[in-house]
């Protein structure tokens, strides 16, 4: 069974802390994504990566950075957590556009609360 | 760029009612189309997909047909159950959007009452 695994289901962090959200996929996918999901706003793309050490900004990259040192792992970093970063964070992976089965597979989500 | 528009929720239905959730898209070329479902507290799961015009995707009693002439991919189910309560996302994978072409609608919250 294919899997995208996020390291935590729930996290509570303090304002100003550096926060790491980890995501691992076992499907050898080139593309990996980080989204945040908020009520009424749907899924908003933070960053994506199409290869090891490659990254592209999404729609809302401010306050976030990412790291992809290995193909299977994509980390989201909140350099200095703030209360407006309280949200559900979703990681996903996929094959590139043009591949036959270019559907995205999602992790179970991490609900982050910043206090 | 690419975009997906789906009906806003919440949509509230009684058990065994007929369901339609509308989805229309704007894209260049010939995108693949998807419906994802998110149950409470979970990530998104692929519900069904269609990769070319007139294809019908189906799964768990849900169906959607890729209509290129109307740029639509409406989700339907003949008789909904309480367990279908979830948020449903229409999505496309094309060549005109960001993030290597993956574009989502905002989601439709479906509530089924017994």
C-alpha cells in the first residue's frame, strides 16, 4: 500500500519556536508538496519540490522554508512560529505532469497549534 | 492559469437522497480530473479520476464524467449515507497551473442527516 507519512498528527508549539514538520513517501515520487488548510480557504500551496534540493514557492511561502535532501523526505520549517500559523498542514506527493498516473497522494495531516 | 470552481457548502441532505456537487474548470490542454474526499481529522484520499474527455470515473457509488464541452466534472451519487459526510475537493492536473499543474477547488462540505 502506497504511503505518505507525516511525523505528527497533532503539535502544540509556543510563539517564536522553530518548528519542523516532516513528510516521508515510499512511492519514489519526484514531486512533493506542502499545503495548509484553513476553514473557508481550501488548500493553499506553501512550497513544492520537483527534485532533490529543488524547491519552488507556492501561493503563501512567507514565514516558511523547506528542505529536500533526499527524494523520499520533504520537510516544512516554521522559522519562528506565530499564532497565525495555527492550521492543518498537509503533505502530498505525485509523479510529474505527463506521467500516466499523475494523481497526488496525501498524508494524514498535522494539526499545528501555536500558543 | 488553471482554476477549479466548485459549489460552496455546506450541503445538507437526508440519507438516501441523490447527490450532485458541481465542479467546473479552466485549463489549457487536456488536464486529468480528480475528486478527493477528506473525512473529519484526516488527509485527502483520491475518490475517483478521469484522464480524458467522456471518461467516467467511479468508486464507492460515486460517479463523475469528464465533459470537455462544458468543462465540467460533476460528482454524483444515487443514494447517500451518513458515512459519506465529508469534505469533497475537485482537482485537476494540467499544464497551465502552478506546482507542476496541480490545482484544487476550495472544497464542498457535505453533511448527511439520518
